[in-house]
C-alpha cells in the first residue's frame, strides 16, 4: 500500500490499526479518510504469552509509525487505535489488555482473527481461517461472531506453524528411537540440535509458539522434495484446516478466506469441498483493524468537536 505524501493534518483524529501475532506485530497509521500515513513492524504481540512484551511491541510499532509520518510522540493523543492481538480471544486476557495503560486517545482490543475476518470481507458476512503461528476459524455473520479453535498450542491450534514444528520434532525423536525411518527433513532438523535428542527436549520445553513455528518453512521446503514425513505432516495439517472450514460453513459462513503465513503452502492440500468455499481476501488484518478503529471513532464522534478539525485536509 502506498504511503500518503501530502501535507499531514496537524490536528484531529488519526487511526492506528495493529495486527499482533505470535511472531510479529504490524501497525498502520492512517487519517480518518483512510489515507495511509505510515506502516511499521515490531516483535511478537501475543498477550496470552506476555502482556508487557506484547504491549512493548505494540507501542514500538506505533512510535515507529508516528516517526515515519513526521509526527511527534505527543500526537499519540490524537490516535484511536484498534489493537487486534493474538490471545485476545480469551476474555480475561482481552479485559486485561483493554485496561493496560497506553498513550492513545482511545483503544479497543480485539482478537487478530476478528480483524482478519473483517478485513478479508471488507466488513461483510464471511469467515476466515487463519493458519500462521497458530490457527483459528472466525466468522462475522449479521453482527454475530463465531470462533472455532485457536485455544492455544497446549490444547489446540492444530494445523498451524507451531503445531507443525512440534509434530516434526516429535517425529525426529521417533526416528532417533528407531520407531520410524529417517528422512531428509528429520535429519535436517536433528542437525539443528547438534544431533542431540536431549537438546531437543530442553529447547522444546520452553519454546514459544513463534519459535516452534519457525521450523515450519523447513517442512514446506521438504514437501517440495516429496519427503514422506513432510508430506504426512502437510496432509494432517490440511485435514485440521478442513475441519475448521466445515464447521464455519455449517454456521453459515459460505465465503471463506484463508490467511496467514501458511495459507499459500497449505491451500493445495485442502479438500475440494473446502476449496469450493474459498474466496480471495479483500484485505488483511490491518485493513480490518482500521475499519474497527474507524467505527470506534465514529461512535466517539458524538463528541463531534474532534471531527471538523480533519476537514481542512
């Protein structure tokens, strides 16, 4: 998306959309008239895995947007922000994030899956399956929201990058035990840990979903080489995505967008029934977050003294 080059408005509200996931946090700053002023990236922003770390990434991305747009930190008070964060699907985490001290004029916190759905369908009815570090199905239907899966890697997130990474390491240990044959993928992953199974155990005990998800590109790479374990894992992952899709369709979401870092590599593996419902996303989670921020700004526009300040643009 092109960045607006015109003279910036020095007064009035601005919008900040944030898409915070388990691997990185993206932010986009725009005017009320949807002119993009800046975009920035920072670190992970999964509030379920660390509230302070997540908000550190959010604020860093927001500050970078202001600097890129030639604005000062004090301009944060002009911002209505929608923070679409991984982990916000859990009510206690979302409530804590909503209460978190921030520099902005007004903040709404929602899940990154909801923002992805709103962005993918430009605010219209539809569903989305996010397949990235984690996985989740989400639908927006006539003002109602439906969430399928995405309960965290410990008990859910099947088919995601983190799930693939964990399952691949499980099979490396199976191969070390002599329970399954070694393959190119297994050997490559084992070498990352100096061919030491105990190193795998130590690392995986504390690995974050983002760190486990970082192993997924190796699996995708070995799929192209017809590695039998990589092929098995991709088939299993696709089956889990098919299950999310089937439930969303049953709920009434007949238009589904597949998004996330693994969307492209996993799509060819999906069942024909799933693929029949897939549509090209109209936008991404940042677009959705900005739509939600704009809606929040309109609600606050009953305090209409703020909006005319933007009209001079």
